[in-house]
C-alpha cells in the first residue's frame, strides 16, 4: 500500500486562512486513516507563513530533502497530496527528481497555470500594487526571489513573463531549458494526476488555473 505525503504550503494572507488550512489537513488525515487503515500518512508542514515567500526552487530543495528518505522506505511508492502553493512545489520535485516513486499526484487548489488577480493575499503582500502593475516587481531579478512572483502570469506581458520567470515558465517548457526532456520524463513517472479546484476559492485567480496547465 503506497504511503501518503501531504504538502501544505500557503501564502500568509490571513490568520483565518492558516486556521482553515490546519483544520482541513487534520480532516484529510483523519479521513485517510479511517478509509485506509494502516496507511502511512506524513504531513509536511514546511515553509509556512512568511517562509512560504521564499523562492520556489529553494522550497523544492527543502521538501526534496525531507521526502526522499520517506520515498526510499516506501516499497509500494507514495501518493502526493499537495495544497495551494504546495502543488507547484510538488511539480518542481516531480520534474527534477529522476528516481521518485510517486504513484498519484493530487493537486488541491494550486495555481498550476499561474496567478493573475487582485485577491486578499496579493493586497497583503503588495499593498501598493494591483494586478495590472505588479509585473514591474515580479519580472525582475529581485521579484523572482519571492515565491508568488515565480508564478505571476500576467497575460498582458507574456514576453516579460517568459523572459523573467525562472520557475513556472521553465516547468511549462515555455522558455529554453536544457533539462526539459529529462524533466518531462521524470514527471511522467507518475501513474495518475488529479487536479481539484472550484470557482468559490477566492484566492487562486483565475480559478481555472487550478485545473489546466
């Protein structure tokens, strides 16, 4: 029986969001244990709150170090359940880890196609900016050191996005990447991909970003 790893990375937009996330993870943990007794479930609650703003490649490195020993001890493989920004972190791990044994990748309300919208957490992080001018910050070397800027996808400045993005544009193979073939092969080691999201989230904008890539 595959082990289950739950990734929980959320931008620190509000205390209520953090509380909701904690409750949600506990409910999922309990439901999994009730439905599949004996399944090994590990909750990886890393890069939380302000630490979630660190560059996504740094988070990928940190999570990889944490989960690799678990993978090695999971003879039947693992399932990844990845929430919010954690879904993008999981994509980075699956793309860059050549010998992972992930069976299912479940992405819960993750901006897999990027983010572009005036939401609560955007106003929290960048109170002086709105979605129409945030590219002035995100599409710079300094901006790319902030996690949200790694996947800020402004449809009105596509060229700047592709040239500046050092995370999502690379994962999507939208810019030159000598590792693109290997990354694709690594990702395709998974057996199942599940994308979950809906229009009532209020954070990921546009909400369809959770379902398409």
